[in-house]
C-alpha cells in the first residue's frame, strides 16, 4: 500500500532529524500552556509562533506549528476541568461535566480521560488524513452555504439538551446568546448593529463573554459560599481511568472522533462546534443521559475526542484543496505558502516525501501530547491544593489578563466583567451559561450562511429541502430540539397526574365518608 | 447554592424569592428584546433583492425571547408560593454577609479594571490580589502582599515575556 510505505519512510526521515523532533516537543508543550491559559487560543498560539518558523526548514517549522495546534486544542481542557476556565472555546463543552467531576473529587480521572480521548481523537483523525484524504476531500466540497447553515442550526438545536433542569430557561439563554451574536457588523452588507458607536463591538467579543460567563461567574460564586471560601484543599486522585471504565467509552470516542473529522473538514466550523456536537451525540446514544451535565466521564471523552478529531479534518481540506477548515489552519495555510509549498492535490505528488514525513511527525506530536499531558498532570493537580482564598483571586487575575491579551483592549475586560456578573446571576437562578456560548459560536455562522444561501438560490427558500445534506441536518436538528421538550412535557404531565391521583383519591374518600355520614 | 425552582415538579410551589427572581429576569429580558426590535427600525433596508436584510434575524430572536419569557412568567405564576421555614437571625446575617462579599468582590474587580488603565497591570493586580485574598478570609499582613507580588510576577512573565503579549503600563507611567 502506497500510503503505508510512504508513512514508514516518513518515520525514518523524521528519526534522522532530531531538531524537528525537539521542536515538536517544544511546540506541544507550548501549545498545552497556551491552550490552558484563558484568552489564548490555538489560533493565537500558531499566529504568535509563525514568525519564528520563517528561518526554519519546512518540516521543523510545520511540525512546531502542528504541535502548538494539537497541544492548544487539548490544553484548554485542563483549566476547564480543574477550574471551570475554558482555555479555548472548544473546552467550554468539556467544562460542563469536567468541572462537575472535579467537584466530586474525580479531577484526576477526568483529566486522564480527557488526555486519552484527545490522543485517540487526534490520532484517528491523522490516520484518516493519511489514508482517506482524497476521498473525503470531495465530500467537503459538497458543503456550500446551505449545508453550513443547516449544520449551524443542528448545532443550535443542542441547546435543548444542554439546558439542565429547565428547557425553557436553556432556550431563553440560547436565544439571548443569539441576540448578542447579532452585535457587530452585518455579515452581508457590513452595517454595524447594536454597536453604540463602539468599534470594539464590530465583531462579537465571544471569548471575553465566555471567560466571564464561566470563570469569573464561578469565582464570584466562590466568594459567596463561606464553606468554599474557607476551602479544604482538594487532592488529585487516580489519573489513568480504569480499563473497564474507559473500554465502555471507546464507542463514544470513536463516534465523536469521526464527527470531529467531518466537522473539521467543513470550512468555518472548528473544534468548538465539534466538541458541542460530540457532546450532544454522546448524550443521545448514552444509556444514562440524565447524568450529562452532572459529571459524566463519557461527556468529557466525547468533547475532547470530537475537538481533537477536528484537527485532522481541518488539515485534510487545507492540504488537499487549499481550503482551511478553521482559523488555525487558515494561519497554517500562510505558513505553508511562506515555506514555498502550495497546498492542493499537487502537494501530495510533488512533495510526497515532505508530506508523509509531516504526517509521521503529526502522529509523533500526538504521542508527545499524551506523554507530556499525563506527565504534567500531577503538577497541574497541585493547583487544586492551593487554598481557595488564594486560588479564586488568581483565577480572576488570569481572567483579566487573558481577556486583555486577546485584543490588548481594556474594553474587552469590561465585557468580561459584565458577563461575569450576568453569569453569576444566571447560575444563581439556574439559567445555564453553555447555551449562550453555543449560540455565540453558531449564531453568526447560521445567519451568514442562511443569507448567503438565500442569495445563491435567487431568494428562493428551496435550498432548505432541495439539498439532501441540508434537509437531513435540519430534520435531525428538529428532532434534537423537540425530543427533550416532549420528554419534559411528558414527565411534568405524569408528575402532575401522580400528584392529582392521591388528591382525587382523597377527595373521593372524603365524598364517600360524607355520604355515609 | 441554587435558589431556583425544581422544574417539572408539576404544581409544587417555589419560594417567594425564586418566583420574584424568575419574574424580574423575564421582564428584563422582554425589555431587552423590545429594545432590540425597536433599534432595528434604524437599520437600513437591504440593497439586494434576495437578502432578508440586517434586521430580520435580530427580530426573529427577539420575538422568540418574548414568547419564551412569556412561558416562563406563566409557568412561574401557575406555581404557588411555597411556605418557607422561618429563618433565624444568624442565617439572615450569613446570607447578607455572603451578598456583601460578592458585591465587594465585583466592586474590587471593577476598581482593578479602572486602576489598571492609570497605574498599569503590575500595581493594580498586586493590590487587587491582596485585597481579594483578604476578602476571602486569607488575612495575613505579610503573606497576602507576598503571594500577590509572586502571582503578579508569574502572570507577567508568562504573558509579557513568554508569549509576547504586552500588558498595560498605565497612563501615569507612559
């Protein structure tokens, strides 16, 4: 088999280049740190590193960038699980159950599961990239504006299943997020909407809002709770999940990885969308969906394998078609071009040696991520042993600096603080924050693609049911949105009937007693 | 600590505070949605015949919000207020202290944000960390400033030196 031979040859070439290997270690370690810090995303990490790679040979430079990319996506889960600070947007999905597991004293096993699942998701996606790239690349071309709109709607339908105790409150949070997502420049005409004249609001300040809603709100809540304030130190328990437990999650990991790869291939959709979609599908297939949101290990596995599966998918379209799947690969596209490599089908023919050595290097990066991730976990776990009275202020300081780092803007810190206060009250009255974040990710994608699709179809709404992928995705979205609503309706009517049952029985007994009197 | 009602509990009541909070939040969100719809009147109509224009999506979202908040209000009003156990003076004082703490924490964070623009990251963050630690029960005159300086320095080195992210110097020192 050509690909396998070339891959083995790639490994041989890679082993003869220790500098490239060393730079992959540096890249992965740096990526994990960047991913773990709030405000700094994998995109930013790759962009920061890009100028440093100019003077390097193509393999070393590209491997270092890949290391930052992979490490950055994974790193976000560490602070999401330990502190409920999603280092990256994708980790917002991981934070939902990951932090609940930490509260239950299972931070170690949650981190271990996240690391293994990230490794598996990423590795599967690289193998798909190696062996199925030409086949899948043509599928990616099927995705036009209408399919992207349907995918965004499907993503939004997840709101119903991440709403927690009340679907109505979840939907209110989701629609509020969608309304906030319209702040900024109109995607078609560029008209500023609800900006109040502030140029800072020309694009939705998504990351400050996310940091505020998750991390700052949690810190404010910690100030309220006297038991938490006095803070008994938490310990990091077992890290590597028992095989029997993890084996049960392998199906979820496999499914989420495939979903991640598919979503990664779609231009404009990234690890954040993949993580939320993987979460929803894991919940749908789970025998215990009621545990989701309360600290379910499989949820962490799904989010992480989905997010990391996205990396291979995004690289696939970037390398084979020259279309970046997400923001990180868009920056990487620039790196490739600067190195004198033109992405596209010819890249595989004209630079096959380099491409397959790069693939081998990507697999090595994922192994390094697993080793560095597991190796540094005890050290990371020491964060939990800090007294809460020190940890909470440090979290808030990190939120402030991390938010500032996005655009070097004090305005963004103000947005983060406002979101933190709103998030605190939302938490207090059981309005979930995750739907807001999800809506901020999906809202602009839905609107822009709907309007683009409408223009492409000359103002006709036929594209909603004429295109098979669009129709299927919209149908699945409708089911995803309506099923939890129907389930809750059924549950509440059953409960009210049960409550009415004894009462009516009591009334009947009273009537008969009255009758005998 | 959740004050929210248990959903789907049929006709089971909720505390007076929970009901009030639900109603206030719903009314605020409705007001925001109405304001958003009103603001769309200033949006220009689209030049493209095939486009729905910049106002369509905000209006759809706002209308959905109004409907959902209406449902929340109806659901809340349908549930009667549950009789709550009498609260002791100690509990009341504790609850008040918690609220004051949160308000102070938010206030300190706001002050840090304002202060950072004038005195820069280093001074503002050191003072902020020290005082929030005090607020959270870590009350050592020696340790608090020491930890604050150390944490500020670590964050500074990580972001400014390690990741080349310039942190605010402050208008007084520029």
